[in-house]
């Protein structure tokens, strides 16, 4: 598949046994269709709505909850079971609506193939379905065609092809028919055309060499089939939490059952108590809280131009250690821009970016007008005169119809108040000598004040060699050898800055007889030219990209640029954005091919910029990072990015320029194609994870408090201080509602100033467990103290003691929610009202707790009595004790840290 570019046309014709003039016969087509199959790509599997819904139940935490609901129902606690199942279903519904998509990424590849094409068969031109194309067919090509198969060019007349779907580079590629060296990268195979690419101009004929899954696009489809994204870090962590909870529940049942047997309790009653307590230990609200935290994060990310397709991927970004990014359109604007102009006397810098005509000319730091500089005006006028592009609005944004380079020249001219419309009105076109890859120049002849003029642009070395004069502010003079040396050096300097350089020239044609223009030799027109200057063009870095890369560095995230562009261009952009450090090398695709997977795994951490890479190279780079245990994000827009995007820990597609294939493979779509939006999404991901951790800690601390209360009572031989329905109310309402508010806490402003957490790190680590058990111990101490006081000291009876313990525990948990917002900062540092959701929910929860004490139905259901003002004040005061202790602990820790520093 990769050797056709190095073969001559006769060799290819012979190998494919075809006729270059007559094409294939009908019999040959039938035989080859049977041998090679239809020219189409395999479609990916379709997702059904049912399978997506079922996938929401893969988490072990969900199955622990389902088991808890089943046990509750068997024990007669139907209300508990229904409440738990309702939470599980709510979690699944939210996840389903966030993740629903009709098809997998590979299915979208079929949309890139042409429905019809023109071929030569039996000596005649025929329009056929592209699925019927076979190796050996002769394709006929013209502007606007979508290429129907991989083919070797046998004729090319000013043929240009947009190969962005394969290479990611939007600039059209000029094509020719010469043979190329064997090691020529895919992006440089200018004698080949490929399935799914588009002809932007010119005409040609090409001999089909590969069809269907054997094409370069088919190769990418195969890579997509082999790419595996796997579970996200959050899913792994929650699975580990689920396993821990499962073992904890089993341990509780065994412990309580054993203690009860030793104390002589009747086995069945003991079993009911033990299982009820195990069910109470499970944080029923956890899945809903995690889902809501992610869903709210999704809404925030939409406002920051990031659209999330898969909920857990929101958090994955938070632990990203490497972001592999495409260059064109992500780090850069994806729009060619004239950056510098050199005339006989000055170097001009242009402000403004992309295709917007807003901008000015500067010599040094001094702004100048084109009308103040005759040589600058002449350069801009000729740039617009030798031009076939048009400026337009595309979706209300400045855009270009035609070649991006010519569009950039038109924009530069417009900044000097020279428009294409004025050129056409004042200088009507007479003839065109089109650009050719061999000639490396283009000429348009126009009528200027009743005189014929040629306006020429092309490669500097070609144009300068054909010039004899140069325009200055004082008129035209002879081009000296010193001028040639100076301009050649200027060309080298611009090229070293990764600018694409064009030279522009003109000449009067009054001495040429245009009656014989049909047979005119272009060298007669393009000789004795007057050199006007050089134009340096570049797809410029986005203004905000440099700061976004700097944010990544501060956040401990490595940015890796992967592009199909030229190494010099990649190096210049990498240096300008701070991705490439001094002395770092740029690894090109050919060098990457020489490394096996183990060698690449060893070197990948030392490489920040890759150039001239293919889809397979990108996939290998991502796999090398993952093999090192690194959470890697991959961004891109072309089909060639899709396999790596799917394989990455987190795949990110561009929303504007991204193909449907790429978007289908991605978990997140950046709607403005901006690298800065990716960094903003990382910030959101870290904030979401922080919120999930603090919420989980708050929930488990509450459950730990309940367990300690119940275990202590059983060990001491007391009646159970809390009834099963009390525990469910606390878990779902008192703990659950504040937990939802904690999940929406504002993001810490310093979240990008710390390194990313390791994906292997545990949620339930030692520090987490210490904090959780300490908070649970404080809660249990207050609850048991109130129960003991009411039951043993006051002697108010068991119902009154349970009433007091229940409400005191609720108040303690609600107040503790304010302190749970941060491990380090106190309530006053955070601001009591900085999370108004939490403040309002705590107030509402207080109201609900008081309401159940005064509504007859709930009094009966919860076996509680109305609360007096004295009781309410007393329990409120007691409930403050854990919060005060936890806040004092923060203050002591901060002061101790300050002394050490």
C-alpha cells in the first residue's frame, strides 16, 4: 500500500494490468470486484439506546446499592428498598441522557467517501457509484470532486487537493506525476491522491491502486477498531470504593453477628439487626451525588466552550498529566496570515490575525500607512492583482474562498485599503498563466491605464532570479548584486522563523504582441521583472495559546505538539508557544518509524514536538504515554487524529473543523477549537474531582458516625439509638441534600497551581480515612452523649432518647457540611455565603427536620415527638461541637505549617 509513490507510471500500469487510455473492460471490472470487494469502509457498530442505558449499571457501587435494596425488601423495609432503587434509576437516567449517541466513530468514516465518480472504461468516460471502483480504474479529476479511492497520478494540470482529513493540514497540496523516494512521508506524496480528500482546483487523471479498507482511510478505520479507551480514572476509583464498601458491609455483618452470639441474642433478630446496620453503612446518595457533580460540571464546561459526551471523562481531564495536541487550528488559528513584508527599504510588521481585515503596518514600533510608502503600496497592489481568492463571510466570520495563501495576501492588501473589488474594477484581467509546481510561480495580466501589466508571485529564489529591476520610494532602479544577496538573506531569515515566503514582482508588457497570446511562452512574460518585495506568511499561534501552555506548565501538565506539518514550522511554533525548550529536538515521522514500541516508551517523555506524522504515529505516541502509566489527553480535528483520540485516556475533538469521525471518537468536543478552552476544561475537571472527594468524605464521615453509634450501643447492651427509617432519612435527606450542594462548590482559584494527581491514587487513602473516622467519631460522640443523657440521666424513656439522638445527629451533620468544603481553609476564609446552594439547602433541611417533628403522619412513621424551643436550642448548641473542633484543627494545622515555613 505504501510503495506506489516510488514507482514510475509505466511500472504502475504494468503491475495493475490496465490500459492508460482505454481503462478497464467490463469483464475485468467484474473479476476485480469479486477479488477486491466493493470500494467501501466497514461501518462501526451501532449503539442502541437500550445498551447505553444498561451500561449505566456497570459500577460496583450501583450493584452494592441494588443488593442493599433487595435485602431491605426481604427484611420488610420496603420504603428503604424503594428509595434506594429510585436513586439508582435516577443516576442511570441522568447518565443515559448525557451519553446517548447514535453511532460509534468508525461509522462516520463512510460519510467521507464520494457517492459517485468519473472513470474511463472501455475507452469512454463514465459516471459510476464510487463503491464500484476497482484497482486499475482511471479516475478523472476536477475541482470540487471528492476522491473516490487511493490512486497514482498519471496527469496533473495545476491540480490541488485538500488532504486535511488525512494529514490535518488545511492548506491545499499541489500535485505532480514524478516518482518519489521510498521514504517519502504520507503528507509529501504529491504524486498520489487519497480516498476522502477533496480536489480544490485544477484537473488530472489518476490510476486507482487501492480501494475500500486497503486505502489510507481504510487503514485509519482499522486503527479505530483496535483503539481502546478503557475505563476512566474516576470509574476505576469508584469501583475500588464499591469493593471497599462491599467488604466493609460483609465485615459489619460478621462482626455484629459474632458479638451478638457471644451475648446470647436470638440469631434471627441478630441477623436482622446486623444486615440493617450494613445497609445503613452504604452511602446511598453517592452515585447520584457523583452524577450530579459531573452533570453540573458539564454545564459549566459548556459555558467555557467544552461539550462533554461521556460524563466520567469530565473528571479524567482533572488528572491529565500530558496533553497531546494538533497544531493547525488548535494552537494556531488555522488561517494563513501575512506577518512580515520586506521591500527595498523597509521591514514591515502586520498586526491582526486570521482573515479579519482589521490591522495595521509597523516599521519597528511606529505605525505607517500604505499610502505613505510607494513601494509598500505597490507590493500590496500586486499581491491583490495576482490573486484568484475572494474574501467572504462564513457563518458571520471572515473567511476565504480559494487558496488560503492567496486569501492571506488579499487580507494584507485590505489592511492597506486595497480591495479585490477595486482591483477588478480599475485593472481588468486579460490573461492568466497559472501556478505550476515545476515553474513555482503564477502570473495574472491586467489592463492598467490602457497599458498591459503582468503581476507575478512565486518562490523567492525563482522570482528574484527573473528580476532585473527593483522598486524603491524614489522609483524603479536596477537590481544590484548586493540587493540580491540582501533579499536572499532576508528570505532565509523569514523562512527560519517558519514563515512561508513569497516574492512579488511586476512588469509592463507594452512590448509584447497579445494577438499571439494563445501560444505565448510564459518565460517571455515572466522575464525582466521589477521586484516589489517579499511577503512572509504563517498560520499564527492563537493569542491565548501561549498563556494556556504556560498554565499547563504551572499545573504540572506537559504539552506535546503533534503535527503533519514541516519540522521547521513545527519547531518555530513550538518555540513561540513555549512548548519546545532550547536544545530540544523535533522528532519526525521517519525517525519515529525507526523506534520500536519499547524504545518509544523510553523516549516519549523527552519529546515535546513531533512533525510529519501519520495517524499510526499518533496512535503509537498515545500508547507509549499510557504504557508509562500516564493519563494522556489527545486533541485533534482530522480523521487521522481519530484512532489516537479514541485510544487516549481522554479524547478531545475540535467542534468547528473536526470531522464527524473525530467527534464520534472523542469524549469531549471543544466548540471554539481553542487550546485555551482545553486548559479551562482541565481546570473544571480538577475542581469537579475536588468536589467529589469532599462530598464522598462528608457522606462517609456521616455513615461512619452512624455505624459507631449503632456498634457502641450493641457492644454496651443499649437499645438501638436510631431506627432503620431514621438512618435512611439521614442518608438520603440530611446528608444527601447538603452533599449535592457540596458537589456544586465553586472551583478553588489555585487548582491549576498544583501538580496533577496520579491516576493510580486511591480515593480511600490513609489521610482520607483518618479525616473521615475522626469526623465520624465526633458525630457519634455527640449523638451517644445526647442519647445517654436523655435515656439514662433524664429518664425520659426510649422514644424520647431516640428522638433526641436522631435530631442531634441531623443538626451535627448539617452544620458539619459548612466545614466539609475545604480540608485547609476555615469557614470564614471560604465565606459562609460563597456557596448559596449549600446555605439554602442546609436551611431547608433544618426546616424539614423540624417539620417531621410536628406533622402527625411523620411523627407516627419516625416514632418521634414535637420539639420544644429549649430542646431545639440545646441540640443546636451540641451540634456545633464537632464543627468547632474540626475548624480549630484547621487553624492549628495552618499555624504549625506557618512556623515550619
